[in-house]
């Protein structure tokens, strides 16, 4: 099993969610997060004063999936989240040892 963690621009979330539905994904965890990568934030002007925004708002999507669904999900996220500009985000993939569904005590893929 794999865990996909995608950090994307917030305004792209609806498009990514729709692409994931079309790819057969219906379960995910979504969190509003802040951070920065190479862009190291940006500067803005407010009431004539310039200030630096160190942490940029992002949306984090977490999905647990099987090995065979992984390429389909990665393609869906990658294509729908891409703007071609700095700060489009990242996708991280982790190996998941086991999953336990609390309600039924099912393990592994059955618990997904």
C-alpha cells in the first residue's frame, strides 16, 4: 500500500478533487497548511508598506491507495494541479506497512 501526500495551490483543489473522483478516488484527507519551498514566500504591499509573507497558504491532500492505482492517481493530481508557475506544489509517496479499520478490525487493503 502507498500513501500519497500532495501539496497544491488552494485554488486548484476543486479541479484536483474532480480529477481524483474520475480516477476512482473517493476517500481522502484534506488539510489547509502553510509553508514555502524554493520560492521562500513573497512580498506584498499593504497600505503603502512592503512586507514579506514567509509562509504561503497551501492545501495538503492525503490518500491511501494500492500499488496498481498509484500511477493513475499521480497522473490525475499532476495534470489537474499544474499551472506551470513556481509554487505548483509537490507530491510525496510513502510506503504504508499496514492499515487497521477501527470499526471492523480489518487490516491491509481490506481496510481501505
